[in-house]
C-alpha cells in the first residue's frame, strides 16, 4: 500500500519512511505543503501522513484543500501542537486522526493500520487464495502451513495480487504501484525476476509453479485454484522479526538525526548571540523558533526526552509575540547551553531505550518508592502473577521516565497502573502533584497510593487528586498486588463495545472518532426504531443515548433497557443540550448512570466512558 508523507524535518521523515518500509508500505516524501498537494494530485495514495507546520502551505490548509477537492483517503496529522483548538481545527479540516509529537513509532504504525482498516472495511484482515495466506498486520506469508521467507518487494507484489485477485497487472503497472516517486524505477526485467523468485518459493512450499500465471501480452495474475484449507504457522517468529526490523529502522534514524542535529543547534546559538549583541531580528527569531519546534518533535520521537523538553521550552520562549527582555534572553541562553550538553551526552549515552518486542505483552506496574524492603517484596510477588514491574525511587525519576507528555515513552512499556509511595523523596506535596497529573490523562493512568499514615485528611486529598486506592504499607505484598490486579482487570479484557444512539449523524461521527482510537469498538444508530435489533446483535458494554430523538426518545430507550433482566445492569450515559434541573432529574430517574452536556468535550467524554466501564468491572469482580 502507498503512503504520502508530508514532513519538512528531513531526519524524522527518513526515519518514518524507513519504519514504514519495514511494514511493506511504499512511501513518497514531500518536504512542503505545495509539493504534497502536487503529489496527491498525480499519484493514488492509500493514506496521507501530514505534518501541521509546513513551508508554503500548512498541513491544516492542505488537508482542507484535499477534502474540498473530494479526496477520500485517510489523513493522519503529525503535530507538535497539543492544544484542543489545534486538534479541533485539524479534525474539522477533514483529518481522520492526529498524533502529537514526540510520538512512538509503534503507536504511529498501529494508528496507520487502524485507519487503513477503516478506509478499506470491505477488505479481509487476512488475505487468502487457496492454501496461500498473507497477514498484512504481521507480514506473515504461508502456503499449506509452511512459512515463505519473502523479500520486501516480493511481499508487496504478492499482496498487490491478493488485494486485486481478478486483475491482470503489467510490469509497468506493478512498478507504478510499488515504487516511490522519489526513487528511480527499475527496469521491467526486474519485475520478471521478482515474479520468478516468488514462483520458486511458492513451488518449494508445495504450490504449482504457475500459481502466479502469465497472461501473454498483458501481464500477471493469480491463477484460480480450488479452495484449500489454510492453517496457522509460526506467527510469533514473524512478529518478532517485524519488530526487530522496525527497531533497527528507528535506531538508524536516530543515529542519522544525531549526526545532523548540529546545524539546528547552530541556528539557536546564532539567535542567542544576536540577542547579546543587539542584532536579533524577526526573521532570525522565526527561523530559530522553527528549528526548536522540529527539535522538540524529532528528539522526543527518537527517545531523547530531556532534550525534547528543553527544545519545547525554547520554542515557547521564541514563539511569544512580545519582545524578549533581559531575563528571557538569559533564560534562552541557559536552555540552549543545556540542550547542547544533553546532545553531547547522547553521543555516548543515548537516553532512548528500545522497547521489548513481545507478542504477548505483560501488564506493567510502575512502582515509585525508595523503601527498598517494600519494593523487593512487591517485585517478587509481581513476578509470580505475571506483572512486569518498573521502579523509580522518587517522583523526578518517574517523570523523566514518562517524558515531557505523560505518557510518552517508558523504559519497556507505558505503565498500565502506578503504585505511589506518598512518603517518597521530594515530599508528600510533589507526590500528590504527580498523582493528579497521571489521573488527569486521557485515558487516565490509574494510581494506587500506599503509605504508613492513616489519617482522614490524607485520604480525602488522595480522592481529590484522583487516586484509585489508599493502601497501608503494613499490608502483605500479595494483598497489595490483588488491588493492582483488580484495577488492571478492565484494561486486560477484550476491547469494550460502545453503542451510540443519536439522530444527528455529525454527533455520531464525532463520538466514533473520539472512541475508536482509544481501542473501543463502536456501533452507531441514528434511527431509534431499530434500537432493540442492534442492541441484541451488538451486545454493548456501554450505551450512549441522545435525549431528544424522533419516534422514541432517550429516556424511553433507557427505561426499556432497565426493564429487561438481561440488560438492566448495562451502563447508560446520556447526551443532552438541556441542563435544566428537571431534565437531569428525569434522566437519572429513568436509570441513567451519567450525563454529558452538548457540545461534546472529547477528553471529558472519553474519561467518563473509561471510568464508567472500570466501575462496572470492579463491581462485578469483587476482591476475594
């Protein structure tokens, strides 16, 4: 499949392209919005990755222009702009999803797969032709249970045939589909060599040599075969191979970035020197701001988290429209010097740690405490329960592990739950601050606190900060881990199903775009007369209802649910533009669990859905 990447940061663009190449995508790169528009006009793409801050034509304007011209391909925004307004502008311009820089490369590829699945919903997740089986998500190819070890181009050619099983492809058509616009196209005889190699590998696995047959004078196609039973093979080995290739591509991109980053630091140095001698002008300020912006995104994505935070602070200082005073000038010089020092350290000690590639991911517990005895007991107990433990002795170390934006990158995985010692170094006040930060994420990271104190005031403060449990240090490690397991339980179940009923198609679309990237399976319904049919067929874990609808209103639907013994415990959340006391009273009297006001605030809705599902899970799975 073919992807257009519009990104003016050369190092980051090359790294993203290299990672996507390991996933067998063909990637074309445009370095400004105008080039991106011209490529989109002449080439057919399955998806566009689009940076927001671009020369000539910014990403949001390009996205809007593509949609106005009727382009339907999925668009994923890559942006270091992390305010709600910027996200709303991007989605309103027609983007399908966004990812904030610095981003994790594995999350990027996962979001791309999700968008491509959504954009090609008619395509099966696994492509089969008789005993031939190709899994795009794991890059696994087998014939009659035997694994085929294909090159990247062989894989792409075979996938092209399987996705277009009735079509004949000439050699030139294959080149147009599978070679990037920035690369010299191969000779047509190269395609002949790839087809020959593919046939030999298929034959060695037991297929007929002409499974890919030649249509003389036209090209190649799959030869129709009787249906044969396919079977599973060594998915684990192929998954690990794919992950290793991705990590290698990221590592190479990181080294290339380190080799070229000096030119960007030089621009920042030039700006600080100009401030000192009084020659600082608007053009230099804009140039330096742009370089700091690129550094903040690229450094974080390549794992240089401390440097990313420094570059972000530099960008904020330069981005302010007011003149830079003496104090700000001094601060800017300090930040640039510290950024230089960080980069020098990375030449020998990179802060990036590659994640462990594992098909079966363990739950990760972040344990923040300097009590070595308690930590040791909890680590030993967690090992017996299959919970992976990462530890930090204080809140500062914990924050550096998360990076600038919690949660961004962790040593081996983003923690699923945090166990926080209120008495760890830097004091109770800082512990409560970290607790509030983690609890206010979307989705929130559950935090359990444990302490040797037992006063009511502290318990109230934990509740106010969003803590999920207040535990005593004197408790046995097994009991503490039992509470941890209870919190994890909702996160380890299969993806939750959410049914949304609203007669406004735009509202349905917004909610679907909010929830699906968080892992929810969402079905929408605009005609409430089909409610019972869809409810029983989809079997949701949570129901979202509009209040006012034609034919049957939301309160009546809620009462129907509550009157049925099987569905009476289903969490019901109402959407309403009417906040009057009597309306809210009627909603809860009908049996609603929660109420969300329109217009919808994305983070609030997602958090309420998460919280409601977790509360339901904790009620149905009490502690032993």
